[in-house]
C-alpha cells in the first residue's frame, strides 16, 4: 500500500470558520497559491462553528456586559468594547465584499438583523448599566443605543420576559437595533463551497496526526485517511492550525518554542431550546444578563432569538459543563495528553487559582432540568418545563499561560494566535468572541506570517476591507459609510427579518 506524498503552498487544518476565512482571503490576495484543507469530519463547520454549537451573536459588544468593566473610581472602561466592535465591523466589510462580488449568495442565509439588549436587576446593577449606557451612547460605534428602567417600555421591548414578573426589584435594559444574529455554520459551509469552486483541495475524513519540520524549512503533516485507512504525507511552506480545541495538541507536536508553556482548559456548554412556536414568536432580540460570581465569561446567561434553517428559534443558556474532551468529537484523554513537562507547572498553578471556577462547573454539571428551569425563569417568569428541551452545545478550550500581569497559570478569555518566529506556522487557540472576529484574526496572521507581502497586498486589502489600516474611532465619517454599505450589502433591514417563519 503506497503512501500519498504531495506538496502545496498552504495547508489549513480544520474546516471551520477560521480556515474558511483565511482560505477565502488568500484566494483574493494570492489566487495562484495552492491551498489544501484537512478535516476529520464529513463536512465543514461541524464543531465550534456549527450553528447549534455557539450563540450566533455577532459579537460587537452591544450587549455583552463583560466587555465593559467598572473601574475603582466608578467610571466604565469601554476600551475592550470598542476593540471588539471594530473587529466585528472588519468581518462585516469582508462579507459585504464577497456578497457584492457574487462570491457569497443570499446573505440572509447567514446573517439577520436583530436587536441586542442587556438586562439587569437590582439597584447596583441598574446603576452600572446606566453608567455603561452613558459611556457608550455618545460613541459613534454604539449610535442608537437606548436605555430604560420603565416597566411599560420594557414590556414593549421584551414582552416574554416582562409578563407575570412580580418582583419589586429595580430592573433596566439597554437596546440597540443594529445587532445581528449570525449563523456561522451556514457561513462556513458557504465559504467552503466558494473555496471548492476556486480549486482549493478540500479533504474531509482526513485526520492530521503529526506535524514535523523538514530539512528545507517546510512543514510536513502526517494525515490519516479515515475512509481508506492509508497514511498520507503532505508538505507546505505555511501551515495554519485552525482545529478549534484540537489545535493545542497539534501546536505541541510542531515543537515550536512559542507553543511551550501553554495549556488548555475545556469547558462545554448546554442550551435550552424552546419547542413551542407560540412562545418563540413572543420574543425578538438577543438579551444578555450578568454572569454569576465565579462563572467564566462564556457562561453569561442570555435569551436569544436565532434564525436557523430559515426558521425562528429561541435558545436560553449557556449552562457550563465539564468534559475532558477538547472537541465534541474528541477523546476523553484530550486534557490528560495535553499536559507536558513544559506546561505542567502552568496547569497546576491554573488549577490552584481557579478553584471557584472548578466548583462552579461541577455544580453546573450536576444540575437537574428543573434547576435549569429555575434559572430560565429569572428571564421568563412563566416558563413551562414541557416547552423546553436541552441541547448539548460546542466544546471550548480556554487558553492557560503565564503572563506578566496575571502570573503563572493565568486563564485567558479570548482568541489568541500563536505563531513561529519565522511565520511558517500559526495556530489559533481560545474561544469567544472567536468567529465574530475571524477576519481581524486573519489580518493578525498576515502581519505575523506574511509581512513581506503586506505592501503588495495592501490595495486589495483596502478594497475588501475599506477600514484596513485605520482606527474607526479616529474616522467617525468612515463608521457611517461602513454601517450604510454593510447594511445594504448584507440586507440588514427590518422588513427582511419579518419574512422568516
């Protein structure tokens, strides 16, 4: 049985939104480059990118309270919210470019306009939300945000949440109509359809087992063809590891120094899904609350209208869970085998530091359905158990590393690119806001891995992403232009969303 050996310019590991985005950008910037993709599953977008495995929130910091923190002097730090918002604008610009070029058909199949709201209870939280609103509402990126602590107005905005609410506790919400619901699974599949039309060599049911440096500085990946059982070897000048939770193991196998002293902590998620259409039609927004003390930021409770398969759905969650797997389709030994001599102390320090988080996750795992219904009733007071089913969402792996500010074994919340000094290999680690900022992440990959091409690519990058190289905050007129052009290209208007059942 002969083994297959091939050479290519670029290898993308993992057929999720990250590889789809990188491949699509490269095909515009360097159309002659040969690109090969490997994924162990049967089709693209089946792990973290799948629409049932993530919240589908176009993360623009419009409603996520963990992106705005209260400083010791009582003022609100909105710097992270601005950064996340600008990054999502970058994604929308690239998607608009693809739609305008007829490379992505029917944007309503992957993005829909939907109000984003923050909801809080209790005097202290209401004061925080009001200060947050005042800090954001003057900012051109958050134009159109409204605040209300009037129950009559809130009944107008969120009738399902306000019905039968007996509490005398203060309650307030912010609302901004320029939010979106994004079906990242559908977008990933559409981008891979586009890539297959661009002669990208896409291999499903192919599991990458190992990565080694060759004597001439290229990378050789050892791949198991699951269907035939054959082992294949493929070499490339550049390798991108975009395998979700599976990226850490492959980064470790590459042996690059930048991949050392990094660990991963897996967190799984569960959502409650409403199966009663009469309830679903009473809610039209993504409503985010505040995370419980000790909960990771990805466990912020939210009640979301979703558009999946041209149908309106209603999800509540996420409830955190724990599994030692790094992927939904991974192995129970993923966590154990990720511990190496170079990251052992980092992992042990993280374990000691994060006892409250561990305790929280154990409590979440042991929750009964009725206990979860109690949490849901904090959002929907009259929620009935028979109207809701439990769905297992995706698996996330939070990065653990040693940092100057946090010390040894600091748990990172966010997305991180780890690349070799010579830029020949890069891996993407981490979780939210992940998919929403995929295009911005790839611009970071370009600056780290292809600096010698940036000058040549700049005109095309500016065509695809008009804000490329500029801070939107310093160009308020550009914000207006981009909001108008992306809304038109992606058909983000109110009339359209009402046609969905």
